[in-house]
C-alpha cells in the first residue's frame, strides 16, 4: 500500500472534520472514501456518456435489436 501526502487548506480541513465526524473515522479513511466516491462518480459519468453515444448510433441500435431478436426477447 502506498502513502500519499496532501496539503490542505481551510476548506479541506473543514471537509475532513465533517467527514471524520459524520463517519466516525480517521482522516485517512475519509480521504480514501472521498477519492473512491469521486472515482465512482467519474465511472458513472463515463458510462452515461457511452450509453448516450450508443443510443444515438443507428448502427448500434440495429445490432442491439438483432441480438435481442436472436435471443428471443424482441
């Protein structure tokens, strides 16, 4: 496991204090939680963008319909 040093400002200190109090956890745990939540949000945004791109692609729509018909669900 690696180590990360982070410089904090007043806003970060306030956020860390709130997260540690709300979750009854350490500063390290609060930072890990915030980082993973941010990463999860990024992945969901990317998945949403991919879904929108595919929904707007007529060739992909046709392929999805063909697969559904092959599987007997359309």
